[in-house]
């Protein structure tokens, strides 16, 4: 489905673009795009946030110097998926009536994205999906993200696919190739804008190996998260030169097992969520990353950091194929075994720690802006993102290694 642009708008008038986001990772990935659109005379960029997350969204808005024109402030403590969806949908309805955008943009697979796409469809406003086409092909894993992104693709006009695999997923589902743009992922734009800033300079502590851990996903709530905490405890005990930093998601359900199992350990720092530059600094100092987050899985390979993915599936297989990420799942023994191997086998560590950038080159926002202009009949189609050539993949599959 390609809904065409209303060409009655005079070409001298800028396109009104309405980016919508609600959670912290969306804010990181949308911030460089918002700032680029705001700086360009071809666009009139109006920002709307659902604030599905409150405190941790505000941290990122402040860091990237973005003041939303519309803030729905929908977050409730202990909110259900239905509450987020209905509150976002109703709120966006009013925003769309007031702003009357030429196009709405949202990123990823959260409930905010689905609500933004659906509200756009109800208003027959074209919708552009940033980071389109990621799939695990398992409807309930990750939950509800796989559901959100599948539904969103059905009512999207412009699909900004970050990688070739994402584009192929969309083509396989029958999306018109004219509506797909291969842009790279905006998370690399954000990372490159921050990583070399003077305030992101770091010094590693000699003799210490730092492990960065993040875990928050719904499908890991409860037992899997407890397994992750127990595994980390065991790893830290086994390797006395290691220290772990774990910025915790604000949700009390996520915090409980982490605090119970790890709260007293002298070499585990359970911290509040970090602002973006602090998180980038920890990544630069880290030796190894354990995570179930999507964005961290994309950022770590760019910094040459091996990643153990604490999930049974991933919609980001590019890092696994490039040999810098491994899917280890959430069984305690598997996590301990894989981390131990990386911490004790220097050659193995080296094969996993080469820097690669399968996800982007820092030019994704520029390509998205160009794709919007092209769709509106105001410019050429952007060149596809092509990742830099990658070294040969590590031979064995991650699960073979885990089971070896
Ligand atoms: C949401 C997204 C998930 C994304 C994650 C990133 C959905 C369904 N899920 O999951 O895809 O990976 O954000 O963080 O959209 N809370 C606060 N303050 C905050 C943020 C959250 O107190 O600033 C607490 C609240 O109790 C809230 C809970 O965290 O109810 C859960 O937030 P919610 O947006 O429902 O889901 P996430 O698990 O964060």
C-alpha cells in the first residue's frame, strides 16, 4: 500500500512532519532524526511524545535538547498494554487534528508505535515507520513487540528498513518495494554523534574487566530474570578481576530479582537508568556486554564489544552473523558457560571483539529525510545503505557453542 502525497501543497511550503515517540530507546533513535528535520528548511517538524515512559524519556529529551510541542504524559505506574494503547490512541487523535501533518513518523515496535500507526490510519495520514521489517517470526517473542511491528507494517506507507534482511522480511510479506527504503539504523547516527564528544572520554581501570548488563524485557520477567541475576553472580565470583554495572529499568517487577540476588555484591553496581552519554561511556570502558535490549545489541558491535544476548530469539541476527553477538538465552548454565569462555579464552574473545557496523553508518537520518522528500515528489530516491565489508563469521552457531 503506497498512499500518495497530496500534491496540491505548494512546493514552496515545507512538509509538516510529526515524529511520535514514547519510550527511552525510541527517543535515542528518533532524536538525531528530529534534530536533522528541525534544521532543514524543507521540513516543518512538530514533535509529539506519548511519554509512555516519563523520567527516562525526559533524560534523553534533555540530552538531545528536544522540547516536544505535544506531550500526552500517558504513563501510569504499573500500566497495562491496553491502558497504554487506549491512552496513546485517544491522545494522538487530538494531536493529529491540531497539527494536520503531511506524514507521521514513529520508530520500532513499542505500543506507542502501534498507536501512532493506527491513529494515522484512522486519519488517513501517511505513516513512515523507522526501523521497519525486524522479525523473529515468533508472535509472542518478544512480547508484545513482534505483534506491534507486524501490525504496524500493514498500515505503513514508507518503510525505513535498517538492513537488507529487514527489507527482505518486508518483501516476503508482500510490501511494495517502492515504499521500502534501505536506510541503516538511526541508533548508529545517535552513537556517532555522542561517542567522540569530549564528555564521553573515558579511561579504563587497569586490571579490571567491566561487564555491562541490561535486562528488562517482558518475556524475561520472573524466573528468566532471576536466572540472569544468578548467572551474573556466579560469573563475578568466578573471575575476581571483573566488575558489573547494571543500570536498572524503573519497573519494580524488573528490579526485584536483581536487587535480591545482586544487591549486596561489592563488585556489582546496580544503578539508576543512565543518561545517554554515561551509558556510552560505560560501553566504551566495558569488556563484555550481556543484554536483552535491542539498541545495546546494535551499539556494542560498533564499539568492538562482544555481546551475549539474553534471549531465545533475536530480530537482529546481523550481529550474530557478523560474529560479535551470540544468542545465549536465559538459562543460568548457558550464560555462565558463554561468559566464562569469553573471560578465559583470549583468542576466542579476540574473534568476537572486532568492530563491525552491520546496522548503520551514521547516515540513516539523512536517508530518511531524503526518502520523505522523494515520496513527496521533491527529490531523488536516496542511495541504499551498504554496510562496510565484514570479516568472515565465526564458524559455529551460537547454540552449538552453548551446548558444546
Ligand atoms: C517498553 C516497550 C519495550 C521497550 C522498553 C524500553 C512496549 C509494550 N514495550 O517496555 O518494547 O523495549 O519500553 O524501555 O511498548 N516506568 C517508570 N518510569 C519510566 C519508565 C517506566 O516508572 O520512566 C515503569 C512504570 O511502572 C511502567 C513500567 O515501568 O508501568 C513499564 O513500562 P512500559 O512502558 O509498560 O513497558 P516497558 O517494559 O518499559
